């Protein structure tokens, strides 16, 4: 294999069985089909959500269908780029695409008593396992397990030993990232419930805390890799002849990537949460204005009614 260059990194990488690229293309096709079905019924679907979904699919393809995937099998630093993008960036775009909302709106409703894909999806969303998985503590533990539970145990070497294990690990990164940001962003319906009185103020605060709590763990993980005097994983222990890249130095580079990569996605998600909070306040203000307007109109109408009655009484007295 030739030494890594930018051109070789971004070039398409042929695979014997392109599991993840094919899956991403299927998901893209299903999403577009759902949008077309809505528009044929006369329903609108935000273009921004379609754009975010496409960005998510393209980001995953960039990590799994190009030279990055091939060099990720040879260099720990490239693999860490894959890990961070598939866990911290692509899932944000996919979640902002609101695929669950699209599925619930596009799937046909069947008469009661007859099972359908829509009813099954609703049953899954309201199930006890879904509530457990979507709990903040569960999502956080699963998210952090993709760091500490993978690299500091023999699991990583076992998965990287086969093509199917490698693909399973990459799918795990995407799924865990999607679950985590699905809970944090709250774009799609989730099994989590908040009391009506606390929903307006507590929910955004809790989401920000959920986002912030992972930052120290990522930083500590990156520092551990950078300062380690031994290889954390054995898969990359043999240097590639002619590349001049020492595995321990490459591991330190990978640690720096893990440490520094989280800042941009975190700022992006904070911006999204701020916009959601602002729009929620604006909607609440508009509802209050409409309610106040209706109350004022009712008061004026009632006063006018009383004035008519008084005028009628005065006319009768004369």
C-alpha cells in the first residue's frame, strides 16, 4: 500500500463488500422517497432537513468509501479521524434530518386493529426498552463506552481482525452518536418525558448539561493516548515499511485528534440548542399575545353588550 497522501485519502476506496456505503445509499433513497410521498399528498417538508440528511450521508460515505477507510486499517490516527467524524459529526447531521418524524408522517396509517409499519414504529418509540436506551445516563454510558470500553479492552483488536468486525465497529460509532444526539437535540420524538411545567426551561438546560458532560471524558481519553509510553491497542503495533511512521507517535497524533475534534461539533450543537430555545420562547410569546388579544376582544365585546343593554333599559324607561 502506498504512503498516505491527501489525494489518496479522498479517492474512492474499492471494497470487497461495501456494507456501510450501500446501507447509506439505501437510507438516502428511503428518505427521498418519504419526502416525495409527502409532497404528492400536498404536505411540505423543510428543505433544511433534507440538506442535513444528505450532509450526514455524504459525511459517512467520506469516512467509509474513500481512502480514509483503507488507511484507517493501517494508521491509528486515520482510524481516530473515522471514529470522531462518525460519532461526533455525521450523527448530528442525520439527527437534524429528523428521519423519525419523516417516517411517521410518510408511512400510511392503517385502520385500528391492523398492524402497520407506522404503528410498529410508534410501539417501539413508546416501549420500555426505548425509554431505557433514551435515558440520559444510558445514552451517556453507551457513548463513552465507544472510547474507554473499546480501546482499553481486547474488543478493539478482536473487531479489527475481520472485515465484518471492522464494519460492525463503524456502524456502532454511527448508531451510538445518533442515539446520543437524538436525545440531546430533541428534533425527533423521543420516549423521554418532561413535565409540562418544567419543559420550557429545564429541558434546554438538561440538554446542554448532557452535551457538556462528555467533554472532560474526551479530553482525558485524548491525553491518555498522547502521554502513553506504550501502545494502547496492539493492532497497529507493526509499522508499515517505508512509511517512516512510528506506531507510538501515530498513537499520540490520534490522541490529539480525539482531544481537539470535539470542540467544533459541540459549538455547532450549542448553536442549534440556542436557536431551538429562542424559537420556543418566540412561539410562547406569540401564543401569549394571541391569548391576550382574544381576551381583550372578549372584554370589549362584553362591554359593548353591557352598553347595549343599558341603552335599551334607558329607552324603555322613557
